[in-house]
């Protein structure tokens, strides 16, 4: 009966492993000074690179781990040292593989750990500070940018915030090596937190989905959310921007820019097909452009044939999408959604 269990991988020689590393570095655009190698070594390397077949990803990861580990132990000359080697290899591996390699060689954090802490989500840093001792928390806040430290301090319980503030006055006596050690330990804790499968928060994801949904679907989903979790439904409503939201969230001075950006036929179809709550937004757009242009648009709307409701809804969704894209591009700012 055939053996079961882990897949048996071929054992590679050091020359073959070197060929894998060289091929990987060349593929990633590294400038290797191979001319400095002895002729025999160059011949051996060329032979190995020419005769090797496919190398599976796990084997490649094991070779990289061994390579970077020896580089770290021996202190071999390499552009940027161990961090430089890791950065060169990073694009060839998944984030999970790089995390594992960094842990194995004792370099769990890329670059300055305090940069990693400063760029971590505020809620994670706040939760971590609340768990730490007063002295460690004082070091953390002392190393962060002032505005970031103030934001985190404001999210802590009053009594703890006062103790940490007082302890900050004693941090000047702490040795730099100790501060570095604390930074690495804190950064590792932040790095240990389970990676999120989605880049956006649930509210933002649901809002984006409902923005692109038909109005009937959007209303049904929101009504269902209201019944199960009213507070969450309210947050989702704030994340949504539709044609009906124009009147409450678009700043008047941005209306002319929006109208210029929109396709004229698209705008006419959307304005001509508005009913109910959308009519307020249509009127708002016309009131915040020049009277001459508003009159011209009204005349063009009167000349249109009967607008199919489905076409009108599609046009209104497209207008709202253009405005959302303009906000994302920094071309305008929307008012906060009303409570």
C-alpha cells in the first residue's frame, strides 16, 4: 500500500539551491555581479540553472528561509543586509510566507518597529495599550507622533490616561536598546493579530454593494437590517450614497463641477425620470448652476420622450457613482450623512 502523509520533496544540493536563489533574484530585477565569481563556479551555476526543472513553491520558500538565515548568521555582504535580501525576495512570495520566513530568521517585523506601530489601526493600538503596564504604555505614546498619541490617549479610560501621562515624564531615562526591544515586542503583538480577509470594514463593504444595487433591493436589505440590528443598519445607511442623497450631502459649490463632468444625456435621463425623494435632488442640482444652463437643461428635458423607469433608475445610479468617484479622487468632499 502506498505511503500516505506529507509529500516527499527532492533533496537539493547547495549548488541547486544557489541556482534557485540566483534565478529568483534575476527574475526580480536584481543586479548580480556574477562576473566576480570564479570561472568554475560560474560554469557550475550555469549548468545547474540549465538542468533544473520546476521547483514547487514550498521548496522555494524553504530555500529562501535557509538562504536568508545563513546570511543573517554569517553577516555576508549583501545590498541592504538581511532586510535588503528580504525586500528583494518579498514580491516572489505571499504575505503569509514572508511572515513565516521573517519569524524563522528572527526578523519578524520589516523595518523600524515603531513605524509599524505608528501605522497600525488606532483601535488595535488602543486595545494593546490598555493591556500593557503603565510604563510600557508611556514608552509607546512617547514614540508615536504627537497627534497620534493624543488620539490614542483620548480613547483610554480617564484614570489610566492620567497614570500614563505622569509616567511619560520618566521615559527620558530609559536606554535606547530597551526602547527598541519594547518597540519590537509591541510590533510583533500587532503583527500576530489575525489578518483580515477583507481590506474594508463590513459597513463599508455592504455600503459599496448596496450603492450598486437596485433601489428595491437596497430598501429591502436595509429594512431587514433594521429589524435585526438597527444600530448597524444606521451605520450602513451612512455609508450609502445614492441620487436621493445629493440634496443633503453635496456642497452647492461642487454642483457646477459635477454637472460639467456628467454625460449630458445621462444627466437629462436622470433628471427627467426622478420621482418622490429623488425630485429634491434634481431640483437641488438645477438650483446650484447658472440660470441660463438650468433653463437650457429644463427645455431639453421637456423635449425628451417618455422615460422608462428602469432607464431613469440606471441613470440616477450612474450619476451617484460619478459623484462617489469624484470624492474618492479628491475632487470634492461630501457632507457627512445625516443621523
